[in-house]
C-alpha cells in the first residue's frame, strides 16, 4: 500500500488519492501542473504547484510540467524559462521532459476530424458577435447556428481549408455539436478550433488553426496518463465538457478532474492581465519587482521556498473560496528567517560618532555570534574611535519611553561598550552632523557598576563599514482589496505611494562585504533583508527589505 513518507494535515484531495490507491483504482498517481506561458507565475500558482507536485511526491508518483501553449499570440519563451525556474526554486522536480500541449497538436487535429466524421463537430461561420447572440444566457436557451447542419463532407472540406490557411483570423471556427439548450453554458456547442495566423514558439509556422483550452486539456491529460487532474474551482463548470470529450474520443485513458479553491491573497492582484499592465505601464520595475505578487518577485525580495511551501500547507486545501490575509504569508517568512538568517548590523541613516576618549588609531576586534540560537560561527566587528549609529537613535527632545541616546544619556552599543552622549555638532542650518561621545572601557560584556543602562543600539565602524543602498519595500497596495474602490477608479488608484523607499549611503558591518546574491540576513532592529539578485554589483551592494521584524499592518 502506498503511504506518504510524512503525515501532513489531511484534506479532501489527499483522502481521494489515498482511497484510490488503497482501493486499487490506481497503482500509482500522475498529476500535472499546466500553466499557460503568457506571464510569470504568481503566489496563487504556488498553491497549485505545491498541491500537484506535493501530492505526487507524497504518494510516490510523478507530476508532469506541461505548458498549455494553445495561444501563440500571447506566449513567449521568456515566460517558459521563468516558469521552469519558479518550479525548481520551490524545490520540485517534474517527471521526464518538459511537455507542451503543442506536442499533441497532430493528435488533437486528428481527433477533431474524427468528431466531424461522427457528426459531432461542425464549422461555423458566425461572427463572434453573432455567436454571443445565438449562445443565449443563463436564463434563456441558445439557438442553433445556421451552419450546424452542414454535411460531414462540407465540414471536412471547410476544416481542411481552415487548416490550409485559406481564411482570415476569426472567419470560421470548429465547434462541438452538443446541446444549445444545455443549462451549462459550456456545453452549448463550444469552440474546438480557432484560426490564428501566428508564429508558435514550439511549432513555428506549421499551424494556423489552434485548439481551444477545453479541447486540449482533457485529451492531453489522457495522453499523459494523468490520474488526478487537479484545477481551481472556476473550472468546475467545465468538467462536464472535459468528460464529454473523453467519452466521445478514443483516448487511451480516462483521467478525472477535481477542483479546489484558488488562493486569494489580500493587498495583492494576481490577474495576469493586471500584473502585465503594472509592468507595461512602469508602475513597477519589471515582473520581478519585489512588490509584485509573482514568485520571481518574492524570490528577489528574499522569500524562501520553505516559507512559501509552509504558507501553502498552512492555508490548507478546501472547496470554499476565501481571502487569506497577507499577514499569514509574512508570518511564515519571519518564522523561517528568524530561525535561519544570520544576524548583522546595518545603519540605514548614518550619524557619525566620535568617541573622544578612545585612542586614535586603535582598533580592537570584537567577535559577535552570527545567530543567537544556531551555531553559525562568529563575525568580526572592529571597534574604533569613529563609528556610525542611526540618526533616529539620538534625540534632543525624545518622546516618552525613548531608550536611546539623549544629551548626557548613556546607551550600550550592541556587543560592545556603553557610551555617553556629551556634545552634538551642528551645521549652519542647525542639523546634527556629528556626536561627540565618551565610552566606559569597563563595560565590554558587562553592565556598568552602580547604574542601569536600558537602551541597546546598533552601530558599525566608520572606516571599514560597507557603503550600500537599502530598498525598503512594503505592500504595493494600501487597501486589502485593490480591485474594489470607488466608482470610476481602478486597482491602479490603490497603489501605495510609500511601497518603496530607496536609501543611499547606508553603512553595513564589514562582514557583509562577503555577502553573495540572494544571501539573507536579519539586520538587527531593522528587519530581514537580502542581497538584491539583479542590481547588486561588485562596486555597489544593494539590500532589499524582505519583511519588517513585526507586522506593521496589524490592527
């Protein structure tokens, strides 16, 4: 009996698979992930990836990666490459070679001819507008097309001429002959083939007719021996059509379709059209802009595959639509990085501090743990006369409860000494440009006798710190439902104007000079950050904020 290696939380699809294996319906399972290569994958796809690949892995089966490439006008190799990279990044392997729906175009075309010969498909000349009128509505039955009773020979001739490229795009379609009065609109003589004079990224110029998704999907599943065809709830109404094609064609297998609720995440949009609009209109800096909901954007922002997988497991699999709070996803990445990200110090808004009683030219090497709980070794932090602290860690007139530097006050430098603020140097405009402080040499690793120092701040040495750029990313939209606004507005009107703050001239501790692309850190007191995988260069270190230390959006 096939059993998963672990015992993850059960859901209805796991129960179905286990029952099918236990009952002998299947000896092993084959699933598939079938994205259309017309954009980058988003966080919603992660749920489908984890479900399809995860079930196959748990039960010792395989999951195919198959591109639904039936619309060449919107598809690009760039998207294919990005999708493969996303699946691999999430930690999954597909069975065998990458597959394409276009691999089956010859067979699908032959099966379309079989439907024509059986009197179950016909060529229709209605315009799209006329077809919509004939289709009827949810409350009114449709009307038969005037071309529905064409003879088999005429339909074969017309379809052959469509295939040969004799007609313009949209002039004719091939439709299945089912029932124009069916309560399910998908059964009202759906389109099987359309004319599209477009170059295809896999088949070149071989075809100028392309099959519809509904005609392609089930037959591709059958050709690949898919046992469990898992998709989101919007395809539930398509299942009778999926089954009709399988019942009326000599397919080698009879896959079964199951539906689950898609992932809806607040403060995001996941429509490919809207994501593309954000990119094309330059509201963001590409598909991998860390504010986007694409997987490549989450990767560039510093999210880990483990956090994404944990998130998908945590939200579960049901048949009830709902909206997941962004805070759940942010909790998962905080939890992962808290346990696994080494600590470091980076001063985002540097203020120079001169420790007047520390000997000039002297440096001592302080050793700090890379992680407070994990054995990640140590990093060396030089302590010297001139250091940087954050501007917000010194105030002349602080608010109540402020535990950092004030005139005449003391604070501990993280992993170092206690210092006292003696004097502030200002420029002609009254801006503080430097602090003169003194340190207590007896306070390294211990508290000063007779007095209590409550505040601890981060710092970096002035001479050996690394200058860097820090990008503070936040949620792209400032409303939980960006699509829902006042009348006359669009989701673009809900873009958060503060979703990105770029800080230049930041100073990071010397150990970060060795950081490599995609390395992740907790910048103490600031949040979790990663090295930007696109813009960081040898002469310019760029860090992206992955997430703050605490939920700043919580009510």
